[in-house]
């Protein structure tokens, strides 16, 4: 919608009001000829708006180092992270529960920032 | 264990596990470049040198270095432009249209095809920019302020539509391609040993951790991008065809151009994808991922679009006769029998007759024949553009201005040079980026609990043997690779 209105505004303003020119004897605001550019700009705004939103909300930006829970998570394993306090009494129970439900590995990892 | 359908050929052969996929594809990125790759890069770099020399001549001495003249004001440059843009279209078609149609076989070829799109569009963009003569003023094509010296851009002009279409197409393809690459960069990053590799792939992967939220957003973004790219790719070549169709030149002024150009673009694009894939699968040993089945399917698409192009040629001829317009009729007769009859003849042979050979199963499944066919189609499609552009222009309404066109060495140099540019970019891509979308290929491998039916291949009697193999499960002992879920009973 933004792209479409921007494109139409741009073309109508530029060729219709700011500097009307007669091209091929057609009216200054000849809408049919404006359709291709309007369409392209609609697509342009849709795609880039969406991709920028995707990278922003997923907090994806180039960084020097990426902390990963387990390097195999980007290869062939699924990783489930469960946050626990340092001295939690829940730990043996949780380990038991995970094992019973078919976890292939249960690890403890101390992480300060993730 | 891997589940294999009893009736369909598997999309990935060789009984790959998820880890095998990562291994096979990352190996190319991590290993030292092999000799064949070095050789290919050497040749491409020589051609790239030819490109730079020809561009230098063009810029230093001007467009007079080309074989253009006043009558044939558009020749090789626009021919090459349309040819390259057309080639680019197959990439988007594979990545977007086939995604919407849920053609899962696209997964192992879409990455390379999209890369091809991007590099082809870069090559295409060289021609209009160079033809401007003063490329440093290329920014005048954008709607800039009146006060800067020139007037506003003319939005009635199809050439300006082209500017918008191609730049939108290029940037959208680029982000589509890059977003798809991010999870695979993360895989390489996590495997990387060297400091530089770790650092650069960390930068490239933008902190992708493969979290469930990332994946779910990623899937949505891919789907919407595919949905938007589909009309985009059709519009781009439609607009390219309007460069011709909106003019009054006989032989150009036809309403059939948009669909005919789009079909031609997909046709030539698939031919180029086949050429590239057949080389890539051998150089990088990816026979298990790009199977004969893939080649046959792409051949079928080539056959369909090739037939559409063939019908369009004949329709054009028929309409020229039916229109009773003297000039139109002359343009077509001159095309077929005039001084450029050889170009017309090569176009007809390469584009109409060759794709029909694909009806034979033996041709469709033959690597050598497919490779030859794909090259012939590429040549044919180049001739198509040459025929449309040069034969229509060289004899226009005014016989006193009739002229012939013959290319100069610089013309050839720029064209051959862009092929060098294309292959240099593609080879660098193939070495440093994962050529196959690992994440998506893993998604099409089907894993199941023990004792599923297994595809045994077509045996000699013509029937298909189904074997119930119970191979050792891949996962850790005692753990089902995927837990059996019964969706029907959950709500009871």
C-alpha cells in the first residue's frame, strides 16, 4: 500500500503538477502508463519492508561471534534449552523426565549471556 | 531410519542422513579448491579480462567502437541484455513458483539457480548502462529533482519501466537468496575451524541460532517472498518485452510479446540452469542431490516452454499475414528469407525442433544429450533476440535508410566478457557459499520409525520391486528418530 501510493503520488506529482509535459499527445496524468512502475514499487516496498522487519524482530545482524547452545543444532540435532538456577533441586528430576521421554543427551551448561 | 516411498523415486539418493547432507555440502566450502575449479576460474578470469578491455575501449572511444549504426541503433547490446535477463528468470521461477506449487525437488537446485539469477541480472545491467555512452551519468534514470539540471524522468517510457522492474527484481532476488543462505551460513560457522572462516561466516550468518522462532518467521518470510516474486518475475519480462511491443516498428508492434517473452525467458533460463547444474554436479560430486530425476524434470519444463515459444513464432507469422498490413508482412518475410535468414534459420532449428527431442525418455535421462541440448537452446534463444531486434530494425519504413549490421570485435568482446563475468561470479559463489540449500534438503529427507516400505528402483521387468528393508536406525540406540504421533486421537 505504501509502495503503491508512493509510486502513484510520485508519478502524478512529477508529471502532472510539477512539470507537465506533453508526451505523444497523451494527457499529463496518463494512468495506464503509470501501472508498471506502481506495480514494481508495490512489490519493492512489500519485500524490503518484510525482510527488514524479519531481520529486526529476529534480532539478526552481523556480529563477530555468535553464542550457540550446541554446535550440532545447526547440523542434525534439535536442542531444547531449559533455564535453571545454579543450585536448583529440580535438576535430577528434570534429567530423569527428559531421559524417559527419549532425549538423546542431557547436558548442563553455564551461560551468562544468551 | 529413512522413509522412502514405494512408488516415487527418492529426491535425494544414496541413503543420506542429515549429517551426511551437512558433510557433503560443507566439504566443498571447507576443502581446498580442486584443480578443475581452479582451471575453470582461470578461463573465466581470462574472459573477464576481455570484458574489462572491451569496456575500456567502449568508454574511452565511445559507442562508435560497436557495430551499431543509425538504422540499427539497438543491436548486440540489447540482444545480450534480454538474453541475460531471460536466463535470470529461471532462478526465480525455481525458487518462487515451484515453492508455491510445492515441487519439493526444487530444494536441491534453488540455491544455485537463484545465484544464477543474480549474476545474470548483473551481466544484463551492464549493457544498457554501457550503451548510455556516459555511464557515470547513469543515475539520471532515477527520478531526480528538476533543479538538478534535467527534467523529471518520463514515466510513460517503457525504458524507465525497465529501470524500476530490473532494480526491483535484482534487489528482491538478492534478499530472497540471502535470507535463504543465512541458516546454511550458520551451519558452516559452527563447523568452521579457522579464525577467518569463523569470523566471516559469523558476520554472514547474522547471529542465526536456529531457534524455533527464527525458523517459523523464516518460513513465513520465504512463503510471502515467493508469493510476491511470482507476479514480479512475470512482470519483469513483460516490461522488457514492452520495450519493443509499445513501439511502432513492424515485427515489434505485437500484443503477443509479453507471454511469448516470458515463456522464452523461462525456456532459456532452464537451459542455462541445466548447463550449470550438469557441470556443478560433476565438479562438486553432487550426483546424489542433483539426480537424473531432476534433470528429466527440468527437461520437461524446457520442452513445455520451448513448445510455447514455437507456437508463438508460428502465431506471429500467421498474424502478420492475417493483419493484411503490408509492412508487417514484409518484416516477417524479410526475417525468414532476407539477408539475415541464417539467424532466423538457427533460431527456428534451435528453439522449435530441439526441445521436441525431449519427448524421448532416452534424451530426457541422458546427461550428455541434455548438456548438448541446453547449449543449443541457449544459442537459439540468443538468436531469437538478435532476429527480433536486428531484422526488424535494419529495414524500416524508409528504404533509403535501410542498413546492415555487423558486429565489431569489441561487440564480441563485451558479450564474451559478460560470460566471463558470470562464470567468475558463479565459481566464486560455488566455492565459498553452500551450493545446495542444506536446511531445505534436510527437510525433504523423510525419516520414520522402522520397517517402512523402501523404493527398490525400477527392475528390468518394468515393474517396481518393493522391499521392506529394516536397516539399523540412524538415531541414538533406544531413541525413536521421530516419535509416533496420532493426530486423530489427540482431541478425544
